[in-house]
C-alpha cells in the first residue's frame, strides 16, 4: 500500500527532518522484509524544502495523486497545523513523530512522540530542586516556543521560583546580542531553550563563549525538550553539557536520536494496526485502534486522543553523547494537562483541532 512522506531535505531545521525521514525509510524496509506481516509499504514522497507554504499543497498532492491515506511527516507545529485541513478534506492521517507542545487532539493526527507531561514537566521537576529556581526562557516565535514558555512559567511559579526573562526569535533568526547580554546581567540558574534549528545552534555557540567568563563557572545549564543526537553535528562542542528530555536516547552513541526512532516506530505501529485487517487503511484511526484492542493488541496510541504512551528520560550531553540521569516509566499522554496537580495551566490560546 502507498504511504506518504512529507519531510524537508533542506531549510532551517533540515537535520531534524533528515533524521525523521531516515527513520521512516528504515521502518519501511523492516516492515517490507518481515514475512510475519501481510502488509508492505510503497513510499510516495514530497519535499517542502522547509517552506511553510508548501506543506498544505504537497499534502494535498500526495492524497490526490496516490492511494496513500497515511502520511509521515512535518517537524514544526506550524507545518502540522497547515496540513490538518487537507487531511480533513481528503480523508488522510498524519503520523507525527516529533515532540510538541500539547493542547491539540486532532482525529487526523497520530501523535507518536512526547507532549509536555512526558517531557517538559518531568524535566522541570528534576531541574528546579537540582539546579535552582531562577530560570530564563528563550524560544522560537511560534506555537512551540509560546506554549513551552507558558507551561514553564506556571511550573516555576508553583515551585516559588522566578522567571528572569522570556524572549523569542523568529525561526532562523541568529541575532542574539540582546538575549546574551540579558543572560550575562541576570545570571539564571538554568535556561530553557525552545529555539529550533539554526537559531538554537547559534544560541548555543554564543552561550558557550559566555560560559568562559569566571563568574559563569558551573552555571548557565541549558535544558531542552527538542534537542537530540541528530543535531549534535550541527551544534558542535557548544552543546556539551546540555540536558534534554525525551522518550529515547541512542544507547550506542548513534546520531539519529528520538526523531529517527519514533519515526521508525510509527511505521511499525501502522503495520501492526493494519496486519490482518484488509481495508483498514481507509478507516478512522480511532476505529482501527479500538478494533486492535478488541483483538488483543495493545497499541501505543490512546484511542481517546491519539497520543502515545512514552517514558520520560532525562539525559546530559557529555563527550558527544547523551548519558541518562533519570528515567520515568511510560506515562499516559495528557495533552491538555487536565490533571490539575501537574500544572495550574488554565487553558490555551490555541483552538482544539478536530
């Protein structure tokens, strides 16, 4: 059967896209070589080149010119939101294998990576008593950065901490003088970095220069929920010491990270859901999940909101690889943070996508 791939080979976050793409293609090779499965996949691929305006038309093209109903792709939340109307019009499903900010539950999206109760909240709950409660927030100026900062502000306040600064950059912007000077003056205990792509690499490079000053010894620890092994090459030595949270880190020092692994697992999950169910690729995803559960299969995705259970792992980058600090067992996703003990977040400016 046809499946779509909608990932960028170029642009400001190409390292993330390439890791996800290689994960999808590896998963396809593994599924097609598995004699136990009665499904095989043929890839229909389009490259948006990192341009937001290309995602919707290319998603539409895949759904119109092929028999694909399941598409693997998108990196940013902005691109994911661009394609959802096309999925609704043309009866498609997006497998989204990267971390995101929560506050969405589309019946057309399989959220296969982590959301904030599986990455950001465990990370802050470790950091606040360990590093200190004076934090600085910096992020890309779109949905991911905004929502991560909103949740972090409320978590820090609940711990009687202080947010010293909250700054945003346009995606790809590397003009950082004002932010670096702010950090120099404020001397936070840690920095939550929600920048993506080139902006993040430039920020880490400038911060590594600042760390050489005597007054910053053993300070300026950077936290992230989206930096993985696939970006170490782009960031270089400047990323050393960064602490990241996610569902999976390379056990042998590989370079794909969770973007690669969750994409690979997404292909396998779809294959398992379709195995023994002819025609199921055209059904609503929740319907397929419920049928699988009745048949005794335990799918990763929750049929109520289509988010995957994920462990929460905290790891520090040292000598070019991540070393685990703490691990929580697989957590059920809570995309709207409805458990009031998790955060006082009382709502989001983002609408429910359905």
